[in-house]
C-alpha cells in the first residue's frame, strides 16, 4: 500500500502501470489529479514545487536585497588577455564580500538560450521565464508610467538610422540624447494621433528609446518584431505569432499603418530618421512577489524597462535616484519600509553591447566604489549578479551563465578571494537556473520550515 500526498492509499507497484509522472506538465494550481479508475486505483494528488515553497514559508523580519549589474557576465578571450571585465576590474568591496559569501553561475532560461532583459529579470524574481512571458513593450510602458488598459497593445521602440534604401545602418541612431527623442516623439504625437478606430499614444523614454501604445477595440499581441536586430538589413514587417488570431491580424495591420504614416514624418531628421518596434504585446496576468513569497518589495532602478518589470511583479517603484550611489543612499532611507529590494545598474550591459571592454571594466569599478553605501545597512541576505551575460566579444546578450555572489550569515565562504566568473565556476552554489535564486535567498533568510519528518 502506498500513501499519496493527500493521505489516500493505493495498492500495487508505484507508480501504477497506467501512471506516467511528468513534473513539467503539472498544473500551476499545485495539484495533479491523476485518476486511474479504469485500473482500479484511487486518484493521486501532487503538490507543485511553487505550492510546496509557499506551504513551507515562514514569516521573518529578514531583509533581502537583489543587486543586478545588467549584463555582468562575460567571457575571457585572447583579445581581452583571457580576462573578463569583472576579472580585470579593481573591486575591493566585491572581493571583501566574496570572502564571506558563496558563489555560483546561473542559467537565465535554459542551456543555449539567449534571454532578453525581460526573461532575464523575471527569472531573478523567481518566475519561470518560459511560463511567464511578458512583452518588452508592456514592461517599458509601465516603467514610463503609462496607465495601460485592458486590450492595450504596447511596443518598445527606439530611433534608428536608415539609408536611402531603408536599410538599418545604426539601430540606436548614435544613441541620440533624451532631448532629441522627446522632440521627435512630440512631433509624431501631433501628426499621428489616431488610425481608424485606434488611438496612438507615444511616450519618450531615456536616450533613443520610446514607447508606442495602440489603444482600441479588438487588439491583441504578441506580434513579431519590426526590428532586424542587426545593422545591414531592412526593417521587417510585423506578423501575428498566431496566424489564426483575428485580433493579432488586426493589430499587425494597425502597426503597419502606423509605420507607413509615421516614418515619413521623421524621414528628413538626422541621425534619427527611422524607428524600430519590438516586444509588441498586451499586458499578461502575473502573481505578485508579495503573493508568491510574502515579501514587501521595492525597486530602485533608473531605466523605465526595469521599473516596468518591477511594477508588473508588484514592487513599489521608488523614483528619484539617477546614479548607483543615489540608489544606495535611497536604499538606506527606505530600509525600514520594505523587506525585499531590487536594485538595478545598467552600464555593464550598455558597454558590453558596445563591445567596449575598458568601459565595462570601469563601470564595474564605479559600482564597486559606491557599494560601501549599501553595506552601511547590509541586508540579511544580499545577492549580487547579472540578469544575463553581455560579453564584449558578442556585443549583445548571450547564453553564457552569469556569475552570482550570495552573502548571508548562513551562506558560508567558498575560500574564494575574488568575485569573478572563474571563481564562480568553483563556488558551492554550482550552476543552477536563475528562477531558484530567490528561493536560495529565502532559505538563507530562514524563511522555510523543514519539509517532511
């Protein structure tokens, strides 16, 4: 006789011949009702891993902080003297933490898959990035303070440079200043207000980035990107990801009309005479961090996309700070108001995408120089990592596992004197999927009861 999770009994071998246990297909509500009445067996009931974590969770007064150096991970190449920017940087404060912490490497999605910033961060927040897919347009719009309504479709956009044939020669238009983006968005907003029964909302972001929101009946995403994702190619047309969806077909046609009306408005501008659209999607339902983990979360980020991700996960956006030192100062001021902090630092990713090894190294050193401010009130559990790797040799995101440093009273020391990719390969945390990081942080905060007798 065998006892199931609900105390029911069945006889015979376990599992029964007609039963195939595939954990990846278990429903998200936490119980798999596997009836075998034809074989004479009672139903089986199983608890999902998320439900198990929730059941074991204990309320504590612990403070947790996730500090993300965007695109931190890199690879050691011959051209870089077989060093990564993290290894080449002078980081006395990170190295000091490494002498009281544990290290490892994290896979952001799955081996070989290169993540966008959305999946990379959702994994760090404990959401399976394959299960919870969020369009970048939605994230960016929320981060810019757009009040998205049911049925709105949002696109993340950036100005680019096109040649006379419509070929993309610079995907970021030389990273034009925010002021220019604001002027161009104001011009587009005046010229393209509505298309058919849809309202067009355009809001500038930081640098070359902006957001376009399509508001009207019968709209739905996601759509393919109007972005070749590299120079030397034309801007592709958008298409429904589900060819059978009437709403997606209508939305794709609307986006195409917007491109045809908006591009001539800025065609004479230099260098930003075109634009790219990606992450075209509607807002999904997402359980909040407080619901999933029992934590009161706050976000300290500068760029809209990361604020939007945090808001989607139910974090309080703390506005104002513009530098990492200011973010850490604000953390000190807000320390008593929250028990989970997400602090984001962008520049490591930016310089990795530029392929600028020296600038990425200096960005890491600038972060390290500001770190003592945060350590004035070191949280009970501190995780320092990246959302993905952005190797200078790749000039973009990559599939390489990112390094992770975890510090708490219970993390132990891995006998590693520096926080680097090479050291992280030897750390006690091993290589694990990033969606489990928050669970390790909870465990180090003594937030889990024992499982089983």
